[in-house]
C-alpha cells in the first residue's frame, strides 16, 4: 500500500470519528478542502461512497460502516510493523524448532522452556525427539533450528555450545547390595549385570560409560538401549544396573536408587548444536536462557 492511500485511510477514520470534515482537518493540522479531496479519492479507489453528505454532519454509509473496523485494524497492524520487525530481528518472536534426544528432557530443559514462555511469549518452541543421527540430518536439511545432544558433533558449518555439565551416577534396583552405602566404587561393579545405552556419537553416554568402567568386567544383560528412561525402567524391574546422567534421578524413585561414584568420574555434557551459516535469532535467545543466572544449568 502506498503512502498516499495509507494517509487517505487515516483521513477517513478521522472524519468518521469526529463526524465533521472541519473538526477532522483541525485535528490533522490541515485545511478542510484537501481533506475532503483525499476522502473523495479514497471513495473512488474503493468504488463506493463512504459518507452521506446531504446533511450538515457527514454520516457513514453502509459501505463506510463496513469499512471502518477493517481500516482501523489495518492501521493498527501497520503501526505494529516496526516493533514486529525489531522483535523478529532480536529473536523475540517466531518459531524455534528444537531437536533433542529424549533424556535431555530430564535436565534443565523444562525450566528453560518455562522461562522462554514467560519472557518471550511471542516465540513458539516446537520440540522434536529423535536419534542423534536423524536430528543432525534434519538440522542439515533446515527441518530443525537447534539440536540438543550428549556429544559435540563434527560437521561443516556446525556450531556448538555446552549447556550443562552433570556427573554420572549409578542407577540400581532398590534393595541392591550397593544401595546401602552413600557412594559406589567403580571396582564394586565387577561381574554386575549392566544395561548399556546405544552408540550415537563419538563422545556420548555409551562412550562415557565405557571410559568409567575401563578395566572392570561387567556382565552386559541389555545392550543398545535407545532411551535413558527405558534403562531406568529395566533397572526398576531388577534386570541390572545402569550408568545414567544425574538429572535422571527423579525417575522411578519408588523402585530405583541412585548413587554417585567415589573419586573422579567422567561427567556428561548437554550440547546445543546449530548451523552457524543460518540467520535465526531465536536460537540465540533460547541459548541465553540456559546461561542466564537462575537456570542452574549453565556451563560451569
């Protein structure tokens, strides 16, 4: 819409609200004849008279009454355009597609999502669960904007940021002999039945578990498990123990005990990965919510 037509719409609203061409011209700081001429031009554009001018006071015609609320909405939307552009530039509005491995939900993500919803109501966050390889493929094809993984992936144009670091703990069935103490030594797992996660990357939970148990002979009873939640459920069923991120300790507390390891155990990092060759400001706004004090999940 050109500037002339936009001004004509403003003139039309002014006359309708003041119910007088003279009063509207005075409010618009212009002479009355040019105002009348512009309203006439608008009437020619829309193909209908908007005012009945037969009396002393202009009265809206049926066409004018129908047009008035639409014009008000249009002018209000036009007035919001600069603010909308700034919000989009800053990442305050729009849609953010977040891919994640299911176990990432057990950490700080719920708190971050609450903060995003409260502080950025114009930003819609869509979550997509999947395996790391599939999530990275969708990121590459622009089906996702950012991916949360437990490993730093390699790839052209990929950028990564550590969102949270957490220790590994041992999940074991209630009543297990190792549940009596406050912590577990790695050597105590010799010949213990163990549940293992799947291999999804070069430095994920499977690899950290292997590093932790190096030199210890365990008895693998379930291998290649996809979800940490599944591992915990099998621990609750008494099938064995599992090494899991500390953020999962709220799962099945009625049937599963969690114990830290004695000494220094390798931890796990939750990593955000995105394509740095794409301009999508909501990614930065989302990441800010992890590093701002109050989340309790930022890099340490």
